[in-house]
């Protein structure tokens, strides 16, 4: 623990400090010494830590949040695409070029993309993110954004302190949004040697698996039939549904037994059910606190949510996707499918650990837009979609801070504003609870603090 009586290096006074602790306490001030938070409380409790070398920031009612953790964001791809977003291209909005990125051929190309992302994310108050899938499965990929060389670029930039965020990565032994096989994953687990972690800045946590596609493209594996009578299929190699399911279960078992965390892209209701059952079975063998999680989860039955909650399996989803694509899902699978579509409210009520993320550059990495979408379920056209699945502001904030820290296995280190935790902070020029959620994206981020160092300020 840091010396709580030592003079602070940075003190923020006179605001609303949303701690996101177990009781969601709101304080007035926070003190930082070195890279740690040393005191949180009323202004008169924190002011005695101001010394001759302390920088004092008078908040004047501004709010302080834990550093935002975007728990599913393609950092290198985002840096090569920004300001273009895939969802804007799909909708024909955004006012930017609709061209995709040129291939990142060299280490210099990849590092420029990452440094561009570093600057962008710090301006949004994001201090942690997960890069969900880098590895040999994409060494010949079309963009150059997801191959194994990217892991080394990340590690070297992290060692230099250039990323301006803490990055968690998952290994990828298949194709991005494409096929994979149990044999390739087993070979990767056995033979691939990733770079070493950089403590506190870069950590390879486990493995990403693509189980299926997405419902609007009729590539998610579903119980309900699509309009043409098909049900989609798993992306895993196999000659039948049964063979592909067996291979997927074998991949999950192998990665679990190797000690990895596993994130599985799963969207169809048949896929999410199989993945949840496979996770639960693996966890039941050794009761390891593996922090496995299901990614996207477009269609989740109540029974699957029960399995996720009981087995301590996380759900990582994007609130902006339903407000943009619900009509496409209904067109593909019928209105009845909407009952189980993106059930964020139902997931929390069932006890599932819910993380919200951007999937940037699919959606904007601006978490303020994502939080607004989670709270309002309102799309750009003004329509509210899935109103019963709305979250409260405090719940959505937790899903961008404390719960992603749990996903990272770092809830004792970050995710809340409490003494002893790292000083990762986001300062807003206003308060989350004083503005209409639709207006939140217009509330500026004034300051971003990482490890006690101001990395962005206006």
C-alpha cells in the first residue's frame, strides 16, 4: 500500500468523484502519489495532502471517473481506419471516406497506427483496452493489422511507455471473422512463442476463437431458421454440425487446460448456448477462476444467461450494435428473435458479469456514445430499440470500468477509485448524472491520467 500520509503529487478537489466501488460512493476529492491513489473523500479530508510540490486541480464541480476500459477494441485496425468506422459505412453515414485501410506492411506502419490510436484513446479518457485477437492465424491477412508481428510491436511500444494505455491481448490461431480448426489451435498452443508481458502495460491473457459469424449475414448458427430455411453454421472446420461442434468444444477444452483465458465470438443462439455449456464444463473440471467470456452475444436465451451467471462466465457486448442493426436482425430471423436479442438488462438481472465495449473500428471508440446507447437504446434515427434492456447510468459506467477490470483479472489493481489502486482517471467537464444521456457525447473529457501521469489535458 502507498503511504497515505505522504504529500501528494496530484490532487483533484471540489468535484464529484464517482468511485464505482462496491457501494457506488461519490466523493469530492482524490489524491495521487506516484502511480497510486492514496486518499479519496471530502475536500477537507484530502486537502492536508497538498504539499509544496503538489499539482492541485480545482474541479469546480467537474466529475472524476475511473479510467475507462474498452474491453474489446482493435487498436491497430482502429489506427489504420480512423475516422472511418465500419458501422458508418454500413449505414451510409459519417461523412468520411468509405475506403478500407491499406495493408500495414512494415513495423513502422503498424506502430504509426498504434500511436495514432494511443493519442485518440487518451483524448476519450480510455486508460485500458483489450486487443481481441492477434497471432499467426492472421499472418497472411488482408490488412496486416492482426498478425503475430503486431504482438511484438505492442510489447516494444509498451516497454517504451508509448501506448498511453494498459493493453490486454488475446492470441488468434485462426482467421479473423473466418475459419479455424482444432488442429491449428493445438499447434499454436504448442509451438507459438509470443513476446513477454510488459508489467502493468501489456499482457497476453489468452486465446480468441471465432465460433460463428453474425445474424444479418445469415452466418450465425441459430435455432431459428433464416428466411431461406437455413440455420447458419459454425466457422470451425468439420463436415457436419456435429463435427464442428465437437471441434469447437475440443478447442475450448485445450485452451482452458493450457491455462488460458478464452474469449469466444458467438452470436447465434445455438452458438451462445454451446459455448456457454462448453465453458461451464471446462470450469467444472478444475474450478479455475479463468475469466472466460462470450463476445457479442447477439442472441442469448434466458437459459444460456443462467449458465453464464452460474459458471462465472463474462459477457462482452456493444450497446451501439443493437440500436444500429436490430431491423437487420429482424429481417434475417423474424421479429420473434428480438425477444432474446442483446439482453443487457436481463443479463445483469441474471447475475452475469457484463462488460460494454466498442469493437472499434466497427463502432466509435468514444465510450460516451456507447454508454448513451446502453442507457437509452436510441438509434441515430431516433428510434428506441429493445427498451426493456436499458441500463441505468451507474450500471453502464460499471460495465466500462470495474467489470472490464474483472475480465482482465485486475480488479484489485484498477477499475475503481480507491486507495491503493493505480491512478487511472478520466475527468469530465460535467457530471454523468446532470446531463441527459443523449447529450453525454457532447460533454468534453478534460483530463486523462494514467499511472498518476497526465497523458491528455485540455
